[in-house]
RNA sequence: GUGGCUGUAGCUCAGUUGGUUAGAGUGUCAGAUUGUGGAUCUGAAUGUCGCGGGUUCAAAUCCCGUCAGCCACCCCA
């Protein structure tokens, strides 16, 4: 019987896995430099955490969750995003007693039951940060800077940062805007596509995301209400401060009044970083402020901001941008052995070299020298170490530099020192 | 969930209007005089032609279904 991957999942094979390590290490490094500590939360949680957190009517909750009943009949869901679980852990472990802001980062897989597509998997990895306990616009700016620093550190250029504020739920803020937007769009409803007509009632903000040309032309009319103009004084001041700080930091961003995000929990600042070379799924990184979520999930009222990068999409954009990754898979040395005595010696030598951190592969099988040299070449070994009868008699090994082809004899007792230097 | 394209050796693909033992390149393995790789040459192995059903004397080739991949919608990382 032959088995296949489950739809929408992917093996990360040698060659690729080194790139993943590189990305996760860079993320851990940058996040920790910004003061974040790693948190590992379970891959599954009770379903209600997500329905409450992300929003009952959101697409993720209504049709994209991997939900199942466990043996006791509890409804369990594979996490579709990282924030809800992190918030749950924050509340459950009383992390609010730590000095604020409490800064946490996570790296791990997320699961969404969607049709696979370019840049979209049912299991995908996210590397995100969450900062709890401060409503300061400086923190918003810092969080955005954290994201941009990571991307810069990785050599990503030409990515676009979009910024918006979607205000808060007080009546003179987002609800007032939604009403104004609805009124405006209703007056032009004959120009809207069918799905937008439905969205007009269900989720008017999302209409701004529509890709249909005729809809877009409506959004570009000068009279369309724009969220930033409808923010309440508090949210408006906050947004202005965020922008002021970003300018101070010389951050390259575009204010985009059409930017809205899929989760219900966002308030005030939202942002998104896209790569236009990725196809339809071009969002590489997304985040924002969510001041109501901690309370919604049963904690004390706690303001928070965060973002998350999609590992696969990040990797794809870096590759289309031509970024080179370090190749760590190639061994430093390949030990060629000729005969049983040589294998005994090679076992010992290999141990010494590995102890010194030298990446070593030795030939354990009795193959011809030619075959072994071919293997050394195929594995891209930097050096071949040849141990045969002649060498054993002399107490030496022949070291061949695979790139130049030059070789020299080195005493077996000196090998480790010799290779450590080169 | 909807739509379009695709599905032949590990990989990339040929396969003519349905017609004998399904091919190439690449990779793998082995060899080309005694202990040396990357070039060249020689040889070898590997396919339930995605799966199931149907039409036919005969199907990789036509039809239906199904699964999977890719891409797009929806939505998101």
C-alpha cells in the first residue's frame, strides 16, 4: 500500500529544510532583540476559543476550521491562527502579573480547511508576535518596525506595507463609518457585483477588498467615506501618533483606507505587508491592534498588538526576489575507507572530527575508491579524507580538497587540528 | 464550497487518426587494467500510463465518475 500526503499539506525535504531553519532562527533572533520571549501553545484548543475570538461570522470560523470531537465528545479545533491561543495562555497563566508590556512570540503550524492554491496550504506555518498591556501608539509603531526589521534582515526588498486604522466599537467610531459606507454603497448598489451586494448587509467593510473592476471603480470615487475621517477623537489621535512615529523611523508605508482584515478582533491599527510577485495570495504578513480580545476571552481588559508572518509565503517571496540561502547540508569532510582496518580507524577519526564540530560523513560500506570519491563529490563534501593500507602504515591520511583537487598527507593525530583551521 | 487546466519510469516530458513486448532526457546503480570525484563512453534496473467503471476485436489514447496537483474565485499567512 502506498500512502500520500493529506491534501494541502507538504513535506519539507532536505534542501528546503535548511531554509526553514534559517528563517525560524532569524525570526527568533529579531523577535528576541525586540524583547519578545517565545511561547509554545498547543496546536489544538477548544473550539469555542476560536469562535469567540475570531468571530462567529468570519469565514475562518464558518467554513475553514478543522474541528472534531474527541473521545469524550469535546469539540476540539486545530488552531487556524496564533493569537487566540496566545491570549488564552496569557489569561490562564496570569501573565498580566509580569511587567507590561508582556511580549510573546510563537513559531508553529496553523490549519485551515481551504482549497489549496499558490501560497495557500491547509497546514502552514506562522511566526508571530503579540504584545500585551499597552495602548501606546509607540508600541504599534514598534511592532510594525519589528516586522520590517525581520524582512530587512532576511534581505526582502520591494515588499509593500499597507496601513490603516479601523477604529473602535464606540458608536461615534467604526459603527458610524459603517453606516456612512453602507449609505454610500447603497446609492450605487447597481454597480456592485453580486457578492458585494450580499456583503453590503453581512460585512460592509469587506466590500473594500473586492477585486471586481466595477466595484473598485466605485471605491475610487472621490465621495466615498474613508475610515480615517470617521475615527473618534481617541482613535484618530492614536492613528496620527502611529504615523508620526513611523515617519520618524523613516518607515516606507502606504496609508490604505481600503485595508480591512478578516478577523473580528482588530481595533485601531491594522497593517499588512504584501509581495506583488506571489500571485493572488500575496499577503506575506498581517497584523494589528486588538484591544478587546483579552476581555472577550475572559481576561481583564487589556490592550494588545501583534502580527504574524506566513513562513511559506515569506520563503516564496524571498526566492522570487532572488535571495540566497546558506547551504548547510554539505558535509565538511567525507572519509574514504579502503578495507576493514581503515573502517576501524575511520570510525575513531570521524568521532574526533565530529567532536570538534566538523560535519563528517564516512564510508561504511566496502565500495571501490572510485565509487567513494563519486559519493564525496555528489554530497558536495569540501574535502575527502582517504584512509587505506598505505596511510595506516604511515599513520597518516590523505586530505584532498575537492574544489582544487590538490591533496596532502596529514598525520592522523593532527587531523582534527588541521581541519579545524581550514 | 464553485470554476478552469492537468495526471505516462525518482524528476522533466514524448507517445502520431484508438492497433503488436510504452519511449527519450536526466537521475540512480555497475563497469571502461592495479587506490582517486566533477568529462566522455558502455551496460543495468525501475512503470497496475492517478484510481474505478464504460465503449471497442483492441484504450495511455474515446466517454463517465472519482481522487490528486496546479491556478483562480471566496477568504487569508
